[in-house]
C-alpha cells in the first residue's frame, strides 16, 4: 500500500472518531472513550511523523507562502496547510482539555493513588490562593474544551468546502470516491 493510501486510511479513522466524539458530547463515557481513541490515533500519527519519511512529517502542516499571488490564492498549497494546521491545533487542544477533565476516569486511572493517602488533600472543594474552588477550574476547562471543539468544527467545514471547491480530485480520493475508470472495471 503506497503512502497516500496510508494517509487516507489514517485520515478516515481520525475523521470518523473525531466526528463521533463531537456528536456524543453529552453521552459521558462513550464520549470519553472516543476522545481517548482520538488521542491514540494522534499519538500513532506523531510516531509515524517522527519515522523520517518526509511525506508524513510535521512540516506538512507548516504553510509556506512562496509563490502566493492574487491569481493563485485559492489553489496555493498554503491555504490547505493553514486549514490542516488549524484542525491539528484545535484537535490537540480539544483532546488535551478532554483528558484533563476526565483525569483518567474513563480508562480506570482516576482512583490510582499517586500520593500516599496520608499526604493527600481530601477536600475537593478547598479554595486555592485566588479564592476559586477546584470545581470552577473544571467548569473553565469544560468551556475551553467546548470552545476548541466548536472551533475545530469550523476549521473542518472550511477545509472540506475548500477541497470540494478547489481540489476536487484530492477530495474525492480522500473520501474513497472511485475514479470513473475504476467504475468501468467493476
């Protein structure tokens, strides 16, 4: 299987998991498990990027504006890379805030004692130095999680619209739409 087909499979797995995680936002444990699955797929992708293959490296997300002119502003590779970078950063932020909120509860790590009970602070509603309770941090984290998830959705919609309008061949390939010559062979 060539590298583009592997990227397409990775893309499909990540897209399906991220969409399902977004749609199950109110389903508690299902949402958490899907979030951890997204985290695993991202981790595997980062390991793959560090493998040394330039086709899957992290520079694919870095937009270069060389050759950008008014005449090619809609088809220049920098546009695609801006959308990919926005998706990647918001996906990472969404996953990170989700894991921070869950604290390992969905995967059975919430009750693991890292600090001896004799030294642990038992009061979950204790005020910190600023007078805020720990619960207010959780609410802020939840707001951030939702913000990044909604911003992610905006980037995904822009990315899909851009590909359909200006890079239709690539969009069809990534969405597993067979070429016309493939239909005749079947």
